C-alpha cells in the first residue's frame, strides 16, 4: 500500500527530508500522465502504511530534536486528483 504524509515542523526542514529520503520517502510520485511534484511538507512512500509513516516522522523528529507539530498520513488512493506542478 502506498502512503502520503504531510507534516509541520518548526525547523530543520532539509535535515528532516534527507532522513525521510533515506527511509525510502520521495517528494514526488511518478505517474503515467505526469511526475507529481508534492507540496513542500508532503512525502510519498510506495509501500509503508500510514501508521508506519507517522511513526517514522516522529522518530526522525526525535533524533533531530524538533517537535512534530502536525502530521497526517493516509493511503494514496485510487481516487486522486493532482496538479503535477514544477519541482521545488
């Protein structure tokens, strides 16, 4: 099951993303129609559950010493719609 996670943290954004990338998260989704470039604080994983995504985000924040202020993780759909967007 694929998952997207969106989050808010007060600092260390680049460090957080780099650690999540090491865990297999991406800031885009490859789709046959376009490469979907996700919003700045949203990541995608092809096989983790929503619970795993939340737990990884919490763990990374703990290691970095930052507060995970908000976090929503959910299964990536079959019923989705997107604006593909430009890379950040």
